[in-house]
């Protein structure tokens, strides 16, 4: 399916083709070495390409959520054999399964896309994105989103579901949250619960945040109530 690392022209063409399918994307009809035929061909090729472009991955999450009824899941699954990483489809589905508003039928559709796939050997989800020893790669290792991690990948980029509200998808498990909290405490003299919640994009409750903070061995509290702050001993 994917013949080579996608160039800027290849990505521009993919955005152009997805816009014709109804995606909120702007691209250009550049030359590329592909002849996709039908929605499912585009989904499979775009999923492989998305490992080189977080913006494309984000677009696919939103597009599949809005257009899942137009996609034949059996036909898409038949494309897996020709994909470099069919598990990318499983990751997309994982982000959508976690949404509270999905219908039962959409859940079944997404679950079917994941059937038979297994987590890959641990690796970065995004190719050629992280520089050796860079902060982005370090964050991906320390605090990956659960949806990537479940399928063997490391990445911390949250797909944006709504550009207007900047609503994002994705959650972090206790281990990832703890690493974020430890980093916050190391970088600041003290932190409030609101600082921790902001670092997690307010994806957990205040009560859970308080439990997380209290779980850090030796941590000291300064003050009481909502104005309390926390620091390393």
C-alpha cells in the first residue's frame, strides 16, 4: 500500500483526496504514485501515511468518527494485508471507542476493525518526528497516551476532535500521569492541583488528581483547601 516515506506532495494530495470525500482538509492535486479505488483504499493508505504526519492522523480520527457509516469494515479489513501498519487503524479506533458519545453500532464497527490485530513490538508511533535525545521523544516515552500504548506504540499527541472548541481525545494511565506529575514537581518550586489538571488537559477529575498527588512519596503540602500547593521534600 505505502510505497515510500510520504513526501510533502504526497501528503498534500492525500489531504486533497480526503477533502473530496468530505473531510475538513485543504490539499493540492499533486502527483503521487498511488491509484486508490474507493473509500476503504483511501482509509488504509491514509492510516499508513498518518504515521509520518500527526495532523493527518488527527484528521482521520475525526473523519472516521463522522463518516463510519460510509465505510465498509469488511472491505477495509481486507486491505490490512497490504498495509505496512494495520495496527494504525486499531489505534484510531481506540481513540474513538473511548468517547462517551459513540453509539452502540459505532462501537461494534470500531471493535470489528480491531479484531485479530495484536500490539506491535514497542516503538514510536510517529516516524521521523522525534529527534534523538529530543524533548518530544522523551515525553512520548515517559507519558504516552493510553490509546497508543495499548497497541505497542509510544506517542503523546492528542487528536483534536473539534477545531472550534479544541476538544481532544486520549487518556493517560496511572504510570504516565505519575511521570507527568514528577516532571511538574521537578520543574517548579511548588504546584497546585490546577497546574496538574492543566498538564493533563483536564482529562481527569479533581478528586483523581488529588489522589495522584498524594500518592507521591514524601510530597509536602503547603496550605489547605483549593489553594493548597504541593512540593517535593
